[in-house]
C-alpha cells in the first residue's frame, strides 16, 4: 500500500506542478495578486470536481508552490507559516526535483515549532516548466507526516478485518530509533512495542522482517516488523495483531 502511495503521489505532484506552471509567468499587476491566485489554485488541486485525482483523497497536510531556488512561494492555506521556507536543506527531494527536472520524494523532518514537536515527513516535489522554452519556473511540493501514514495503515487493517469481532489491529511507522503513531492512539501498546534496539537485533537476524510476541494484561500481541528500504534508510512499519481472548 505504501509503495502504491508513493507512485500515486509522484504522479500527483507532477500533475500539480504542471497545472500551476502558468501562474509563475502570467502577467499580473503585483506579487500579492500572484500569491493570492496561486494559493487559490493550490487549494483547488486537491478538491473535486477538477482537482488532481491522485491528490483528492491524499493524507498530505500541505501542498505548496516552490520558487526555482526551492523556497516556498505559498502554500494552500492562509495564514501561511511556510512562506519563504527553504525546503531543500530539509528534504533533498526538493533540490533534486528542481535540478534534475523530475518528480522525487524523500524522508526528512520539519523543525520543532512553538506549537509542537519536530514532524518527520515524506515530501514529494516536481518542477514546473515554462510552456514556451521549458525552463524551470518553480515547482510543487506536498508533505505527508509519518503519523498520517500510520493512521492510514491502521484504518485499512481494521477495515479489512471489520467482520472479525474482538480482534485488535494497529500499526506503527518507524524511522531509525523513532516509533511513530497517531498521538494517544494506543498508549498501552506503546510500552511493549519493539523499540529501536529490538528492531535492529531482529533485522540483523532476519533482514527481510521478523515477528515477535509480547504479553500485556493477560493478552498476547503479535508484532511484525517490516523494513521498507525503498522508501528510506532504516524505515519501515510495525504491524500489531491480537486475536480475541
């Protein structure tokens, strides 16, 4: 599912970059007008009926227009705390997409803010090309926090097994030593989920993934650790299942 999501969002961000390309070069009275029109266009790209199909049901939390140097021109919300942010140093996908003129994605992290912790995310980016001479005039970028991926996986697991009463199904996403989940989703399970040391030890024995069982409050839980190196170094998912007691 995650690999399909990557393919879908690469196609979606490429289409978004193409759709907003004229907005970077159109003759407009002033820069505030360009910003205002671009922000409206970005919002419409992930809304029906004429949005980009791959983005309409996306778990992304932002869609932004980029300047050719990789700084955020505007994003799809106002107020816009991302305006002017240099995305390239945080997410190399932005630098590669604009330099190599192709869609790309990378794992990275937004810095801590006054309102929350650092946000590990996947950012997809693609260049916007001028229609007359093909030069890079800007680009598009979208971000998906890793906790949103975990949320999507957990909901899909639960939907797939909705006919099995009493079953417990959850997931985590991990990156290095971090174990990422929707805040407060399953605090008790967080205390027995395999930590970074346990994951490294298990993957050293079985690089393709491994399972383990742990007991809590008289109930047994099975954990499956599945690395996804194609999506990022030391990145993967942890699936959790407990059958009815």
